[in-house]
């Protein structure tokens, strides 16, 4: 539990709270009356306070007595589109009157209306519009955040989005991982030429990657998005660059997206409401995480559930994310996504917490976080709760009392 080879004093030591370490195959990994110590941004003690060497307490640079509550790993939101300009509240009203998401998209609204607003914004304006959403997530416990491009749909505007996303990490002190989603929608200038657009996407990807702006590659494989054959071309370009892939797969129909993502060793297949047994099997065989997005399910009032029991039976790890976007999931709390996953998908609160920490880290290819373990990054949250299930039980509320990333207090 303690790194005994390092006698240097701890930079910080938190006591007086219980720990949900998640450092086991199942269960919260609960430690009553725990202690958490860190040094150089990395956890150096995780365990019961009673087992803490007396010298560690005496020598720590700072000892924080939390006076109750629980500490969990910092939450990881592994699927968002939170960099965008404008909003789609009027589309929300249209949908409530009975117009479908797909028909709005086909009429040139939907994603394309956000593309128009995002193209018109400067990088600074985009940052200013997006920062409050990221801050809301962080202040509710998120210390690692994935952000996709996909509302620029040309080289300069995709670059602008990815740069704005990077700046969010610096502004808020959290880790931001960027995903290139050039294959999100067909921009107006390519109408009738979707294969030509995919050529362009495959041309931009190496350039953006060379600028250090891309951690992973995604596509919208759907009737209103791109075909499996087009998605495959994007993935082949990613593979040639050594970039991991993930996919918006089987959200509105089953095009075999999950199996395609798995075939490319994908980090994750996301949405997956319509994924078949073959798709689940392929994910299990390739270690592809199922990212559940109950915010979009809720907002679109979907009824088709992801194959949850099959994921469980085949040991496919399930992650949960907000999918924060202006159309289908204007959701600014990962805790609320966890709650929706419990209510709509009948996940247990323990599965939901695992889905927003350790499994979400895996969906981003990050092994150094998502658990409280010696050697992991010192990203953690102190919550004013008496049981971890409360993280899913309360809808909203101000539960995150302290948020630390890399051993630095952010909130
Ligand atoms: N699936 C989604 O949930 C988002 N993109 C996608 O491919 C929705 C994006 C939007 O409607 O703006
Ligand atoms: Fe999405």
C-alpha cells in the first residue's frame, strides 16, 4: 500500500474520509477511515489510516483532515463534443413537437447548424463558449476529459476546435484528450461527394496529428453519417499513423459498427444500442470498451437498450460518458450521466462509478488513472456523501467538495 522505497516526505496526506479505490475486479474497493498520500503528482499511500507509518503523518508537507465523506478517483469523461459555438434549443423545441432528430439532420439542421456557428467563431470565442461547460464537469468531479472535433469539417476549423480543446486543459488544470472526428457529418460543400469528403478527412488527419493535436480518431458510422466502408478508410489512415480508433457505433441502427471498431483494435465502441451479439463477441475478443451514453438515449427518448447482459456475460467493460453536445445530449454533469445509466440501463451504482473511472480511462487508453493505487496519478475527488451510491442517487447537487489533479487542488 505504501511505496516503501521512497522515504521522502509526502507532498500531501488526506485523512478522515473513506476511500472507494476501485482497485479490484469488483466492488468499490472500500477502505473505512482511509488515508491517501501523494508525492510529485502520484499516489504514494493508499490504505487505512491505522496502517500509515507515524513518520508519514509527522513529515507530510500538508495534512488535510476531511472530517468524513468519501474519496474516489477523479472522474473520467471519455466521450464529449463540448467544444462548439451556439446552441440548439430551438431544435429541442421542434423535437418535442414530434420532428425526429434524423429528419432535422436531413433538412440541413442538426449537426450542420452547429457547424455553421462553430465556423463563424474565432478560436478565442470558441474557447470562451466551451470553457464553462468543461468547468461544470470539472466542478462535479471530472479530472480527465475527452473532447472531439467534428463541427469544423474543414482543415482550419477542425484545427481551431482541437486547439481550443487543448487550451481547456491548460485553463482548468485537467487532462484533455483530443479525438479527431472529421467524419462526423457531410459539410455542405461536399453534398453528393461523400467519398471525396472522406479523401479530404484522410488528408487532414496526418497534418493535424503532426501538429500534436490528435490522440485518437473517431467517425459517425450511421445512416445519417458515414458508411462502414468509408469508416474503414478513415481507420486505415489512423492505423498507418499508429493512432487508436473509437467509433460512434450502432446508435440509431445496426451497421456492424461495433465489430468494425473491434476489428481495428478500437479503444471503444460508443452508444451501441443496436449492437448485435456478433458485435459484442468481437468487442470481447479485442478488448474494446462499450461506452454507454445515457444522456443521448434520454434526450432522444430512445427505447432500444444496449445489450447490457451480453456485455456483462462476455466481460466487455462498460464505461459511461456525457456525450456533451448541443444536439442530443446537452449534459454537463458526468454524475448525472451515471444516474441516467442506473435509471435507464439498470446499471448498479458500482457499475456506474466503475464506468466513469477505471473503465472510462481504459476507453481512452490511459492506464495511470481511474483507480486509487500507489503509482497512479494523484487525481481524486472528496465527496460529501456517506455512501458511494449517493453519487448516482442525487440528481444534481453540490457533492464534490475538493477536486485534485496531479496532486494539485483545483476546487
Ligand atoms: N452522435 C452523437 O451523439 C453526437 N454526434 C454523433 O455522431 C450528436 C452531435 C450533434 O447532434 O450535434
Ligand atoms: Fe457523440
